[in-house]
């Protein structure tokens, strides 16, 4: 009887202790209910890491959605204020110069910390610049805003690329980059359609103001996230620097791939929408938005797929992507119909997906981990060169020779990249190790 009373007393004390701690179960016991047992510290870290990974992707999604609302409308808005094709190309070159100047610098800052505060400031400025577009009616104002937005896009791209793989527990870098790219292009697809509908209903200013408001949503989600630390490996810098110098050829080739990829990508969000809005295509505002959405939808499908599948034979996938890119810009030549341009946009998206996540993962894997931010910034600078070259070259050939020659010029660039990479193909074993 005494023993029974003692057992009841112990149970009573346990119940009182549970009530003193509070009736609401803690996150640890909520997680316990999910996994069926009390989680250990590694399970808790993984659970927290996945939640933070999703928050970072959501913040990137809303910021990209804001950009997607503005992207297909901006060339049409510039056409409405009577800017010529060359002037439109010049404004997008200003965008490229903005990213080119700022991206390596942000990479250096990312290696030193303070990434969350820097990203918050960038998002606030993006919202302000979007809201300023309807007040601009000349080339100087548009080019200045494009340059400033280029700086902001550069900063957000470097920081998200730096942070997201570190926040993905147990996930390969190439797969993390694939999911990040899929998030961006999912937002771009939704934004393209949303921006087109807003512009058709409320005018161009409706799309610009929507982009500003959506950017604020990204800021709110960003405030709820946590930026994980990425610790360098001190003591290995000298050996790693020697390895980087040995890999300089492969880094150069991967930078060329990035330039070619972004020549095509930039054209489908800048000058090609302007081309199809004029005779012989004469596309409507909604058709132009759907064309941009087609490119983005293609990337949304294939970008994460290549992030997962392309790790086995990365250089072969990159070579195939360059050939498909050349084919995409040859398709509209036989008959200048809007349907062929839509097919070209889809294949260009496939090509971009083959080039993007693999070349970025390889590039970052061939440099010291203590300089990962700088590597991402330099790779981004190569992308920016493509953003500058693409609109400038396409607009000059378009005005000087014609639409067919402009498409052929971009196809020739893809063929040249294929020949260069095939002739100097890096050692697959080395690159395969770095892409995992």
C-alpha cells in the first residue's frame, strides 16, 4: 500500500511539473509527435534548417514576382514614351553595367557577413525604384533607373546564391541552385502574366506599382528568416589559391558559358518582346507577356531537373545546351510567325536551364571556400557581360541588317561557345567532384 501511494505521489509530481511548464506543447514535443520519438539535436537542426530554407526561397520568390510583373512591361513602356530600338537596348546595357559594377563588390561583403541587413536595404530600394518608373519619360531617367536596379538585382542574386545552399541541410549544391532557380522562374512566370493583365487593365503604371508593393511582401518574409553562417577554412587559403590558379582555364570557360546563357535570357525579357510587338508579328500586350512567360515556364520545368540530373556528366549537358540554344534562334527564320517565336522561347529556356545551374556550381566549386562570395560575384559579373552584349549586339544587327540576321547572330554565338568548350573540354572527373 505504501509502495502504491509512493507511485501515485511520483505520478502526481510529474503531472504538476508538466502543468507548471505550461499546457501548450513546445516545438520540440510537436516535432516529437511528427517523428514518433523525442528528436535529437541533429534532427532539431535539420527541422529548423528546412524551415529556414523554405523561408529564404519564399523571400526570393516574392522579390522575383515583383520583378516578373515589371519585366515584360518595361520594353513596351519605353516604346510608349517613344524610345528607339537602339535606346531600349542601351537602357538594358545600363542594367548590365549596374550589375557588373556591383556584383563582385557584394560578393566581397558577403564573405564578411551582414548579409541579411544588406538584403533588406536592397529590397527597400527596389520597391522605390519600381514606383519611380511611371514618373520617368526620357532615356536618361529610364537608363538611370535601370542602372540602379541592376545594382540591386546584383546584390540580391549574390546573397541568395551565397545563403540558400548553406541553409539546405543534406542537399547537394547543384540541387539547391536548381531549386533556387526554379523559385525565381516560377515567380517570373506568374509575374509575367500578372504584369500583362495589370498593364492591360490599369495601364503600365499598374504593373510598376504592383512590383513595388510585392517587393515589400518579400521584405516581411525576409525579416522572419535566418541567414546561416558559412565559415571559411582558415589555414587552407594558400593551398586553395594554388588550386584556383591551376583551374583558371576551366573558370574562364565556365564564365564564357555564363555570358552566352545570359545573352539569350536577356533578349527574351528585353528586345524580343519589342520585336514581336511590331510588324510582321504585331503581338498584343498580353501575347508579349505570354511569350516571356513561355521562356520562364520552360526554365521552371527544366532548371531544377538539370540541377539534379546534370551532376553525372555536367560538361556534356552544357554542350547540349549550347546546341539547343543555337537551334532556338534559328527556328523563327523560315516563317516570321508568332507561334515559331513561342517555340524559340521554349527551347531557349531549355538551353538556359542546361547552362545555368551546372556552370554556376562548377565555378563556385573550383575556388576556395573562404572566397565563395567573391566567386559568386565574379560569375555574376560574367552573366552581366552577357546582359550588356546581348541587347547591344541584337539591336545593332536588327537596325542595320534585319530581324533574321539578328537571330542568326545569337545562334552563331552559341555555336562558337560549343566549339570552344568542345575543344578545351575540362577534365570530367574534376568537375564532377565539384558539382556534387
